[in-house]
């Protein structure tokens, strides 16, 4: 059965690959699973039929038969457990890869999202100039730790895994801020992720939806 995911009818990022459906597309491409996409408008995300699948009215969702999932971490983990290619066979290495999935979404991404909020949605606030450096410092604190752990390694724990897929996806959100360029090994790490054929296919599919006509 071919699964169906949902994606923005028109992504706020204009197709730069930052919308979270790109992460799911990438995972599907990595494991070689064909999929279909149902595009959803902003109004459609709040409609009862979509809320029945995603109670918070967001994208992406994942439908496969009677199974309906939301949250990218959950969807990527489901795919990684069902198909070979995103989790190691060794039990301990598998557990470590899953740990990095949680670290990407729960530890590294929150301050990065806060930076996006501060730079875009709070830029006109009277306290924005004072708050922004504090937010950037919190991002750099996490990147200092991640950079120290990664060192000169190619991936976080041996071979590429779902942990790397999510971590690269999270770090991509920093590109426009310039902060990622302050960490040579992390910038190279992200570039390796973007160079994977599966990511290239996923990005192209997301971009095609949002490319100017």
C-alpha cells in the first residue's frame, strides 16, 4: 500500500526545504518507499477532516491504510523501523540513533525555532534588539556542544541514520542566519546531508510544488 503524506499547498518558505514535509519525504526516499502527497491549504489544515488526522492542524501527516500519524519524529521513526536503511541492525547502535532523533527535535531545534520567531515574528517589537542576542547565544551554546561531539566524524554515530536525517533538517533552519557558517564541521555535516541523492529528490519534490509558475 502506498502511503499518503500531507504538505503545504503553498509553503511559507517558498520551497526552500524548511517545511517539515521535506523531512518525511527525505525519509521515504532514503528507504525507497513510493508515496503520494495531498496538498493542504492553510484553511484546509483547520478543517474537520484534517483535524481528525492531526489534532493540532499542522502538516505533515502520514496515512497508510488505517494508520494515521502526525509529528515528523514519529513518522520518521515509523519508517525507519519498518524499512531498512535508517536504523542500524545492532541493538545498541539502534538505540543511540533513536536518541539522536530525540536530541535533534527536543534539544537542538527549540532554540533554533526561537531564533526564527525572534528574527521574523518579533522583529517589530520594542524589545527585539535586546532579546535577539540572547536568543543567538542560546543557539550557539547548543551548537558548541554539538560541534564538539561531532568533531571530524562524518555522521553522529557511525553510518548515516535517522538521527542524522533529523539533525541535518533542523540545522538547515540556521542557514539564513549565518550562524551555521561559524561552525565549519557542522556546515560540512549539513552539506553532506544535502548531497545525499535521497535528500536531493525530496528537496526537488517539495520545491516543485512551490516553484513560481
